[in-house]
C-alpha cells in the first residue's frame, strides 16, 4: 500500500516531455509509480481534479541564510511551489563565523542584502563556527522546504584573515587555509562557492566587501578544492553593467571557469531601459568563449526589477564612494550627514566626474511617506519635484527624506521593464532563470514569486514558453546544474517534491507590506495564486494555501 496517491493529475514531469494524465504514488518520501489509475490502495489520497502536477520548483538564487533562523517555512518562496532553495549567494552569509565577527557579517548583510540589523540580532542563534557546523545546526531545526547551501567567500575570508580581510589579499599561508577550509565544507556537503566583485556590494561600515579583495591565487586555491573533488558549482556576482563587461570581470570569470573545471553561474543579464530588445547580445557575445552548461551560464530574471528604498539604507547609491560614510550609521548621524553641504558637494562632484546616475531622477518617484508633506508628493518623480523647487535633484531627494525623518519610500524601476526586452532572456536556453533574491532586500522588493510569475505571465499570457518547457526551466534544469540529488523530475525513485497548480490561474500577487519580522520589522511579501498543494520529501506542506503543520524540509548535501 502506498503512503499517498495523487489521482487525476495532468503530469508535467520536468523533463520537457508532453503532458500525460494519471496518478502518482508516493511511499517513504519517494515516488513509487507514475501514470497509475485510481484503483491503487493508499493510506492518503489527493484528488488533483485535472490540475497540473509538477516537480517542486527549485530557486537557484536566494539569501535565506539568516531568515531560516526565524522562519523555517522560508516565506515567501514556499508559498509559490518552491520546494528547494540554493542559498549563500553573492559571497555573503552567516558561516563560517567566529564569535567576534558576528556583527561584521550582519553588517555585510545589511549593506549588500538589506536585511535589518535588529532583526538579525533578535533572530539568529549563532550555534556554529565552521560551515559544517552551520549545516548541522540547520539540520537540527524544523524546515518547511529544502536548503542547498553555498559557501560564501566573504565570511570565509573574515574567518581566516580577521579584520585584515577588508584591507588586503591573503598571504600564501592564509590562502592555503582558505582552500583547506573550503574543501572541508565541500566534504560536509556544501554545494559550492559564491563570491562577488561588484563595487555596489559594500561591506560593514561602508568598507569594501571582503570577497572583493580576494586575489587570483585565493580564487585558484578555492577552485582547486572543487577540481580535486570533481564536484560543486560557483555563483559569482561578476558583471556590474547589463550591457558591457570590463576586462577584469572577464578575467575573473575565465579564472573561475578554467581553474575549477566546474559549472559557474554569473550575474546577471538584464534588459536595460532605453535599449532595444536583444541589446543584451552585445555583452553575451563578449562572454561567448566562456559560455556553456559545463562552463559559464548567465543568470536572468523573468520579472521587472524595481526597488523601493529609503535613505536609511542607501543601497541604491553603494557604487558611489561618497555614500560609504552613510552606511551602518545611526539615524542622527545620517541626518547630519545628509544635511551637510560638504556631503552634498562631494556627491554632486562625484556624479559629474564619473558621469553616473544622470537621467535617472525622472525614474525615481515618491511611493510612500510617514508625514503629510512628503506623502503629498506621492507619484511624483524626484526630477519633477526638483524642477518645481528650482533645485538640483540631489538636494531634492535629500531634503524630501530629511523632512520626513528618513522614512520616505522611493520607487526605482531598474531593469526588465519592457516585456519585449525580457522575452529573449526568458526563452534563451543559454541562460538560467532565477534571481529571486528571496530573503534579501526585505523592505525594498519581493521577487520570491518568480516561478508563479513565469508560469502566469510567460507561459499562459504571453505564450513565450510551453507549459512543459516552463516547468523544465524551473525544475530539472536547475537540479541538473547544481547537482541537487534525485529532484526536479517526476519519475519512480525520485524524491517526492511536488507542486499541484492550476495553469489557468497560477500567478503571483502584487507585493504588500507586513510587519512579521522578529521585533515587528517590516517586509514586502507576495502571495501566490493557483497553487493548490505542495509536497516536500513526500509530505504535504501546504494544502489550499494553508500550512499543514508538517516540517518535511531537509538540509541537502552535495555528494558528487
């Protein structure tokens, strides 16, 4: 007798094969039969009533390393049929970590991923030092869905170099230690390495993020640990602009590909505002000698990228040296800084000298505010307000924020705004669809519903992908790339991570603010539409949008 039979399903198995109808049986957490009739005996049954049954979706780009400590369901991702997440991306995370480095690692996450410091202080238990101990600690906690951790380079460099990690490259002895510790993390089951060289990734106290200072020798040592074991992947935030690649960016990616001999996914390819559809091919062709499923795979987003921000966390200006002094400061210190003529003059001179951010002020609008004066500006662009006031827009955005106690919420549509520009990204087989950033930028954006968005917008509405291909891009493609074991396909013997959804209604819902972080902190969340049931490791996690009370998730370990 089976543990569970799902009857009357439209089975989309994750391989891209045509849809078929029938039932799926589950026992012991694994799929035992596919395409069966309704007569099979089972302890529990779920009638699909003709809905689509697919493998659970796998998100390749999340930052739940901190959130998993207080939210074992990993919302919002789990609401959208996501059953496994790859986390530890972009070179930042919470392990490995010595006790004296905890504040630094949290400061890094504040500045790079916009996770509130007070929330992390309340929510993280810090039951580990090594990366293996971190994975063990995760395994002792209840989990709703599966987590597949990457080793972020910034905490690893902090662990080995201490305070010097933000000032210099490692010595030969330190480099050997980095390679050894990373190898131990791989042996413990880590899925690979993540790093960043992006200038807007600013670390604690506005200093360069430690991974940005890693030398070529350090990267070779880390890649060597992967090459020696013949397993693991690399995620690299490696290209600062969507339409060109610098020589340094190309050289870094080539080193990672050549030295590791393992798959590398790099960030990111976007449709840039004002450019015609297909303009991204310029940068892709520059990378062409490195591309391939066993080499480098660009990661893309299927959603418009828009950021909501306040000047309490000026992430949007992190590439500018002037703004380094504004990070990790109290509100009183920030207000004094923003009001000072010295800061304003320095910022304007930097913008003029570097020829950056010009023309962006018409795209940045006031979305919300605490006070009536700023709220009255809602919907207006910074450029409009500046013109009405006869001001430089740089002064205008600072004055609006200062008058509102730095609570003004600005909206900035950054990339992927034109669907016709995004279409070739979504349909290109050279690319990996992801970039949800789940768990990060919690009060700035919420793209955790990218899977339901893909199925609703790009499969059903725009018909850019067939249903079978859309599901494949969300499941087996990701599982194969990252080496996630026994997942991503509906077949006998595979793990029963499954999602049941209505292809006629599946979509995500516009994000809204809630106050559900530790201490009542605010974040943006996006609900799902059309997801009827989610199974993880053979157990029903959600049924009709409600958590069943089960905790079937697991810490996945890469064993090659």
